[in-house]
């Protein structure tokens, strides 16, 4: 016989095109992506909510409760790493990807079924919200620093996935007059050494 899992308050940060919404959700679910994918309605009710508009200097709007339209959520952020439950784990391979979800970009790992070519594995990527682990996200148009978190759950209907993704140093292999990338020696290979 299965034990009933009790409700617990889980902190959640949701990003829309215009707002950052922080609050807690009462759930029996284990992971953020499960909360979003298994929601019984297209809305999620949060408690102890703070609503901030991107780029605004105004203080956050606070509310005891708020109903959030999941269709407007670009992605949700998990601030803690949750290990998968062994009995529910499906073996997958991690593939580095860039996710474009305007105005944001997310770089991290998507998890695909093994023993398939990348084309077929991307066809099988399913779910309303998909997890991207070891994720860094930013929005150049909105300003602000890049943030790195254990996981984001991106709205599949609003996202474009680019995989495999490799970051390329634009200065790699260039000798001479270019500026060196951070942490690399620059200048002409045959030029004088500097102290």
C-alpha cells in the first residue's frame, strides 16, 4: 500500500516576458517540472507572492496569494538540486543546448533518451515544461547579470531548442592584432615578451 505524500511549501520563481514572480506553492510533487507539468488547470496559485517588473526600480508588489497563468510563464527556476527518485528514473543522456525563449536565453543540459541520433532524440523531447539543468540564463534586452542555477523548467510551447551547443571563442586561432579572450595570452606570437 502507498503512503499519502503530505503537502509541503516549495519556493518557486517564475519568469514571464514582463515580470519575475516569487512565491511558494503547496504541492505533493518532488520536482519543479512535475509541479508545472502535472498541474490540473492552466493556472497555478502561489502564496506569499512578490511581483517585480523587469527593469523597474519600484519595490515589488506583495500579495498573500496570486493566480499565475502557466501559458504566460517562460520558465521557472529551481534554486536547489533534487536528485531523481531511483525507482522513477529513466536513463537519459545530457546534451548541452541553447534555449531561446525571448527575451531570454538559457544555456544548459537537456536530457534525451539514449541510443538515438540527436535528430530523433529532439523529436521525442516532450512535455509542457522541460528541465534544463546546470543552467545559465540572461536577457540582454532587459539588462541585469547572468544567473546560474541548478535547473530551469522552460515552457516548451514558447521555446526554441538548439542542440548541440558549443561556445566558441571568436579570438581562438587569431594571431596578431586582435584582443585576447579573457584568460588567454594575446598579441603576435613573434612579438616581444612583456613582463
